[in-house]
C-alpha cells in the first residue's frame, strides 16, 4: 500500500466496526485529521529505500 | 533562610541538612507551604504526599542526630509526573480512566533510588493524558501553567514537572520522554532537562506509552542537580527488558572536566528550516559560547521524525485499544482521536519505521565519529499561549499539539542522550531550550557541556516570579 493511495475516509468507515470502535461524528472528523497526518508521515518514510536484509530495531532475545 | 534554600539547588539543601544548618523537616514543611500557596496558579501537583514527606524528613533528621551519614540528596524535596507509581496512589497517567486502578503497592524503582539517596518525595504531578501530549493541557485536571507567564503553556507531557520546578515548588522533578516530553517542557519553562540514553534508567513502576521509545529522566534548575539525581537513579533492577547492561558510571564527578577539545557542531538542514528566529538565535548563543562554528547535517532527520510519529501512533493505540472500545467517552477527546487513528495505521508502516530506525541509528553513529556533541533547538518556538491550537512553521500552518516535537523526535527515535539547556533573551518573558546531544551512553559529556555553559552564565534556570 502506498501512502498516496491511502484513503482515510474509507479506512475509518471500514475499520472502526472491525475494531469494535464506535465513533461520534466529531470523533470521526478528528480521527480523519490524524490519519491524514499519518499518511503524510508515511509518504516521507516510505520514500527511503531499505534493504530486504535490514533488521528492524527491536530485536527479541530468547 | 529556608525559603532561600528552596529557591536554590537540591545540592545546597542536602549540604545544609548534612551540616545541620537546617533540618529536613523545616525544608519539607516550607516546601509543603509553597505547594499550598502556589499550586492553584500553576496546576503542577495532582497529589501532595505531605504525611509521607514529613515522615521521611523526620527519619533523615533522626539519622543525623544518631550520627549516621546522610545521602547526597539528604532532605532535598522532589516530585514525580503522575505516571510513576507512588505507593498508596492509583497511577493516573493524566487520565480519568486510570483513577479506577487500585493504589500502587510499591514505588517506581527510580523513586526508591532517589529516596535511598535521601531525597524527599512530596507528591505526583500533572501531565498530558497518557503522555500523548506536547502542551501540558489536561481536560481532567486543568492545564499546568508556565510559571514565567501563566497564560502560556508549560509544554508536555511532563508539564506539571516543569511547572513545579520553574515555579520554585521543588528543585528536581521526574518526567518521562517518549518523543520530547522532558525536553519540550524544559524548553518552554526554562529548565535543564535530561533525557538519558534509551535503556539507561529503569522504567519499572511507570505507566507506559510507547515501550520502544519510552525514557525517564529528571528536570532541574541546575546541571549539578540533574547530574546528582541521574547518578542516584543509575543501575539495573532486572525488571525493565529494555534496560541495557551498562556500567553505572556517575556523571557528577566529571562535570568539571575540560570542555576544550570536545568536538561540537550544530545541526543544520531540517533543524534550521522549521525553527523560528527565537530558536535559531538560542542555538547561535550556545554555539558562539562553545566556539562551535561547524554545521553538520543529520541525514534523513525528517524521515526519522516521521518514523517516530508512526511507531508512536501504532504502539500507543495498541496499548489503549480496550479502553478506546469500552470507555471512549472518558478520554480527553484530543488524545482519544489520535489514539483511534493509530488503531487504523497500516501495520506495514510501523514495521518499515522500525527497519528504518536501525538504518538511521547506523548513519547517525557514523556522524558521531566526526563530532562528540550536536546542538539543535529543543522546540521550534517559545511557549505558545495556553489555548493556541495552531502555529506557522516553515511557512505552513500546523497543529500545535502534534508538531511541537519536530526537533526532539528524530533524536529520541534512536535513543541519544540529551540535556536541554535554557536560553534567555533580554526583554523576553519566556525562555527557549537548546538540545545538547551526545552519542549513546555519554550522558556525562552532554552534562559536562551544559555545566560549563551554566558556569559561564550562558544558560540559567531561575525560579519564576509569579505574577
């Protein structure tokens, strides 16, 4: 999924019931604001190429 | 004299208590009187542990009378952000919901360590709900207010911690810092703040926010007090999986070591672009004093901030999902809707952010082969007004609450140790802080540089005169 293709309205309306969340209209509107910000941040982040071998930062030690 | 001591440092209080110039009880009682007199205006304390403070002070005075040796913080009052467990109090973490938790059975590790060094806990402090905040606003307890101008915000989320120290209620307070929550209020309220290396201090007995980014640390009005309290909190306790197995090297003994020879550079690029003139000028002041002419780039700092932002959304949302389902109406709406949005962020973005985190860590450590200390603004501007919700940065109007941490987030993202040092400009009521950033595990070096700046009068953290 690219950040540009991310559609916050579709995501909120599909995911809220799947997650068991009930949103008031005010809460939905603000959630959209924050999802749009998240998509902007993701667009910047996803512009960075990463090797397949790049390990994530938190490494669990067994 | 007691009042003058309380306006001074924890170190001076402890010295006076040790020599018997003043009793720990007198200090504790005067501190409680101050809290009673000033807290209404500041919104700093949410719980005052008066009985406990007086009992601890009495124990210190009794130990002294018996000829026992006293700790380095003997009789020095402190207080903690209310996400630290305090025995007998529910750990509210700024929320309404957590008030239903049972009272804590034990103190957080770092509280126990400070008390073992002789410090006297006086209570728990206001904070942004569940630490998801850079403003110091709290819909349940009211805002903490900037002691230097009560109409302005303290910054958050350790807002009560900053209000208590800058307002002269205690010389030292503990805060937590996930994305800037020690450094932002230190900047806005004119304090020294230490965010240690990620994994340095134990977080046992604290309410979490983003486990992979959470740190704890002190705020104080002097670098000496930052170092003393940091030293007292050092050491593993075995209960925090993120805590590293590093030697507990005290920073206080090396504060006086030479700064000449330390390679210092300021960060350009991203850290200059979105800063308003007050932030740039504060870095100028410190760079000039340190004769640091060099400017370096922290490559991909903007993406680092984005990655920290997304990890925070996802981990924070995972922590609170059940509460969002069951008690959505009991959240601060400003916090709730950010957390709800976090539940819907694609998992691949957060996973990518953690991969990028390791890459960014490696490139930044390479930069530290050329320099020892990096300087950057702590906040993009001075403290906004309490009710302010937007500001203009880099020519663009942005929400205040999520964006105050623009310059702190890329640094804590990879856990670098930072001391925030406050700069004052003549004619301005409000200060602004500069981050003194070191390579991992070199808190001592950041503290040493801050100490030299304080000694030379370049930075200072006075008690506010409340209007």
